C-alpha cells in the first residue's frame, strides 16, 4: 500500500512562519512536522510515499529528497495552482496506482499507528475520526453507526475527521482535472454505505495556528 501526504496548503493562519517556509517544514519538538509522518509511515511498513505541494513546494523536495534518509521512496505531485484536497489527490492518482492508498494531512500531529490501516478496504473509503477538538467543540463532520460513517446529523454523536484515511481510486471515478473538494465524493459514497470509519483514541492535534503549533512543541519537548 502506498501513502500520500497532503502538503499543498499555504498555512496562512501560521504567518509569519509560513511566509518563507512551507507549513510541513515548520518545526515542533526540534523536528519538521512532515518528518513525524514519514517516520511513523516507515515504522508501519510503508515504503512508497507521494507528497503533493504548491506553496514553496520546492523547499519540501530539496529538504526530503528521494526519501532515502527515512528508508522511503518519495515521489512528488507539484501543483501549479491550488487544487484543494480532491483535486490534489486526483492529480496524484497516476503515482498512487490502482490499489487503495493511505492519505494523511501534512498539518496534523498524531501518535496514531498507521499499521492499523494496512488491511483490506471495505467499500471506497475508511476514515479515522477523533473527538471534536476544543477549537471545534460543537462541530463534527460525520458520525459512526456500526462501523459505517454517515453525514453529521442533529442529535448524533458527531465526530471530527482526523485527516487520516484510506481511499480507493474508484472514489474518483468520473472526476476531471482541476480544483475540487473531497467531502462531496465522500458524502456520495456514504449515501451508498461505502464508507467505513473508526474512532481514534490516541493523541491528535490539528496544527493550524501558531497557538496549536506551540502546543505540539511543548508536548514533544516535555517528552524528550
């Protein structure tokens, strides 16, 4: 199974750090954010990684190279214009192949064990969900019912999508090149009962602001 790290965002809420540094290369705990993913993926047995990039993306390629330093083989999908999550993954499909692949947002930190996702996919997608974080307390994207995911509903035990998933390339059947969101594809598949999910119990932080970056840095520095 291949894995894709989504690293094309501009990180506007993390300025001024991201004015000259792409968000995946911002440091926390003395290490670049994207390195935590690469190390965890390698530990879980993944060897082939695809990374998409746009804003200052050449810095990512220059820093990570071909991935040999992590025991990985890295390929890059450069985006000349913002393609959003769906469009970015769609453009990278030729690099990802015909089998289901893991996807992880480059701007999260987690201790999730990616080994859990190296198993046959049931349906078109499998999403890892987390409790609604403090910055999104009353939100929630989807809810779980007997292993299947459904669109968020009033009164349901709605959870937040962690940014970790396994997707089947067939999820993108009929799509065309260009910018588009992933959520509508997932919701269409959910309506057909083709999206499974799990509720993650480990640690997870959406590193979307300077405050949350500081939170990750403090956590990791304390553990060293």
